[in-house]
C-alpha cells in the first residue's frame, strides 16, 4: 500500500499551488510483473487549475537487472467550478515507459524514457502527446539510512498547445518496521504556462 501527500504553498501569482493525496496498493502478478493500483486527489490553489481525482493502473515488467518496461493507464475526474461551463469532466491518459538502471562505482543511475497520450473525454481542454525523459541518481552515504536521490526530468508537449517543462528534485526513503517511508521535493518550471512555477513536497508510505 502506498500513501503519498504532495503539497506546495506560496502566494506568488506566478506559482501554482496544489496539495495531492495518493493511496495505492502494489501486487506481484508474477516474478517479473507487478501491478500498482492507486487513487489520487489533487486539490488546487490556483486560478487556472481545478480539483481532480485520478485512478491509476501501473503495470511494470522486469526484463533484466538493467531494464524495466511499464504501462500506465490513468482516468481523471476534473471538478470545474469556474466560469460558465462548470461541472465534472473526464480525461484519460495512457503512458508507455522504459527504465534503465546503471550501476556506478558510487551509487546508481536510473533513466526513464516515456511517451504518453492524454485524451479529453468530456469538458474543455485539448488532447496532448507528451514525451518525457527523467534521470535519477542514488547517492549512498556510509552509516546513513536516508540516502538521497537526485532527479531531473524534461517534459515536451506537442499538439495544438505545445509546451515544455523542466523538473529538478531530491528525495529520500527508508524502511522502518517493514514500512517504506519516502520524502521528497521537486521544482517544476513551465516555459509557456500561465503559472510557470510549481513547488512540490512529497511524503509516501508503502506497506
């Protein structure tokens, strides 16, 4: 089971502020294949965003010690309470990704290559195709159980409203009494968005 809370809070009008709460459960379907089912509520603190409920199904297959393949299916409920066209609208997203793991003399590198398509089922908005490249570096620290992971990710949106975003973050995790605790932070810069900056704090529990 995974419980995750993400929050960022600033009053600057150029910063989009949200709180995300996520609950999930991971199941091993076979030795190489796992399924994580999760639900996430995203509360908005921005004039241009809306509260959302997300349902995710994440399949992951371990090909080797160096490569994994993933498939993520996501359904959105978007609660629009602004303007004249208010209501509860729906979106759907599918993502395919490949993850590469590289062992270094000190630590480990992880690269994720992903493409995703989001469709508007009902309500306003446009369909989006996004390519994503994420790099992570796990830094082991002697006699320290909360080793940090440094992250960077580039997102490219193509279509009627092209955009590009860049994320930088840091996270750490540890197992206590069989429960994995995770904390993290990332900053996102949207290069052609009304709210160009996002600051995200993360907390997670996995049983």
